[in-house]
C-alpha cells in the first residue's frame, strides 16, 4: 500500500466531521442542493425515464440489504442501479456543477451515490452527509486531474468520478482501507474511459458517462466488500501522479466548483454570458442584432453547429444557446426540449451567428472558460464584449441566493413549490449538528407527480 493511498484512506475513512472546514461543508450543501435541483428538473425528460425503467429491468436487487429506492420514483432496485438511474438522469440535463481542472463533473455521480447508499446503512448525521459528499468531490477531482495528466485522450467524467463514488461507499458502509484500495482498483479498471470529443461531435444521451461512473463505483465497493480484488488504481498510486494528491485536506476543491446558470454545456457559457452582458448594457433586443461573431476556445468551437433536433444536441450547441439567450433573455428546460427545439425566432438568430477558435482562449483552457463576442447591430454599430469568464465559477461566482433560486427554478415545475421548498430547507439544514440525513431522505423518493 503506497503512502499516497494511505493518506487517501485516512482522509476518506478516518477524518472526523469536525476536522472539515465549515466553508467546505457549506459549499457541499450548496452543491448537493444544486445537483438535486437538476436531478428533479431532469426527471420528466426521456433519458431519465429510460434510465429508471432500465434499472428496474436490469438492476433489480436480490439482496434486500443492497436495494434502494430510485430518486423521485420510489421503485426499488439494486443500490448500484439506483445510483446509475439518478446519475444518468441528472447527466442528461446539463445544468449540474463542475470543476474546471477536471474538465468535468463530480456531483452528478457522488450525490446519486450518496442517496442510494444511504438506503443501505443506518441513518447518519447531516454534517456527516456533507463531509461524505466533500470526500467524494476531493477524491474524484484529483483522480480526474491525474487521469487527464497521464493519458492522451480526453475521457468523460465517468472514467474518474467512479473513484469518488467508491470513497463515498467506503465511508458509509465502513469498508477497511484494504477493501477501499481494492474497490478503487476495480473502479478505475472498469470505469468508462469513453472519449468525450466523440460525444461532442455527435451529441446523444451518453453525455458525460457519469451514470456508468456511479454504477461502476457502487458496484466496485460492493465487490470489494465481498472479497473481490482489483489492480491498484494508477491515478492514485502511480509515482507520476503523486503530486496531484499532496494538497488533499489542505486545498479544498469542494469550494472551487462552478455552478451553471444554464442547462447547457459549460463550454458555451462564456459566449452566452458575453452576449447577455452586451444586451443588458446597451438595452438590446433580437431586432437590434444583425450578426454575432463568437471567439472561443477549441473545445467550445467544436460544439454542435446549427439548429438542434433533439435535447442532447441542444445542450451541446453553442450557436443555439447564444441564440436562445438573444431571443428570450434566459435559457430554461423549456427552451431545450419540446417546442423550444423548433422555435422559429431562435432558428433565425442561429443563422446570424459565426463561431471561431481563438488561440488566447484555447491557451487558458481547462483552467478557465473564456470567450468574447462581437455584435454587429442593424444600425451598423459594432460592439465588443472583451474577454468574458463563464459565470458561476471562482472567476465570476454566483452568490448563495442565486444558487438557491436556481434550485427552485428547476425543482418547482415537477414537484410544486411546497415540496421543492421542503427539500431546499432540508438540504441547507444538513449543516445543523442535530440534523439527520433522513430529514432529507424522507422527501426525495416519492414519485415527482405526488404533489
């Protein structure tokens, strides 16, 4: 067992709740709330329905001790199936949090795993829930950075957030350090090392692989608990990645996640925000705009062009996102589903948008997502935004009230105001020493149409 893994095991299995900074636990509560809002908002969408029905068909639990109710559904499946269904559902509404250095998302797998695993263990405190979420984020984030630093392909989040899920499972289910080590090795070996740019080029319900990350992470922990073994995880134990783990417990990635203002791929957000800023500053409407030139980083320029014909393409389309902001002044679920996909005003604006890669923006990726926009107005004026950071991250953060308001925006349509507000209050209340996870658990399993 390497020194790096011993450090990780102590952090995940033995660190006391009181040893986590309050600021990290506060961030964990907000990220838990934000992720839960997207889980709720994505529930009626086709991908979520398919994921839940498939979990029932494929991932039933023969062992009652390893079964769990699916979030906002209520049907029981295996604990791995419940984590898979919620993570896949959440992944298909691209509004969940992320971390710039990993080029991906953590909460989308960690939060569904926490909720599923909580069904298999005795109740635990609210602060313990937030500490466990933090552990998942800290370990998944560093595993992602280690993977990106040591391989040539750009892999989806499921390839590495599975290791954060293992950490969550190991802490909640009381695995030994050796069992956790084996589970990490199993999860890394079987993690979905799917190639992200293939999905960017051809957007589908595959999204960022996080459903499989959750499935693999939980399954690996159960396998290791039963005695299955796996080769050591090289993103943790290889010498060349040791430096990525040295700040574990001193630098809190938990406090540096970004929150998405829009349910659109993060790579499009800087261009959306630059467009939004110009329109607000000059009091513009779509009728004032003749053309928009978007200058962005390479990965962003690779996003889907033209008018999308399904919600997956809509969430991975930069011109469509910018056009929607121009047309409606916001981007909600209704704009990326149903009639929003054939909005004639948005389609007309898409035709006025050009996208180009700009070297200075590419040079700052993945640490930053920056773009600039040049608008040509119908009166002949030209307006330049200058370089704009995507809102919601450390460079341009959303405040606490904005994150809470976003949750209510996404959670209210499926659940109604009273149930959404009760979940909001329960999540934020987990910081109280007297809180129990069951305070939240009692609210998140009944089907969404139980209003």
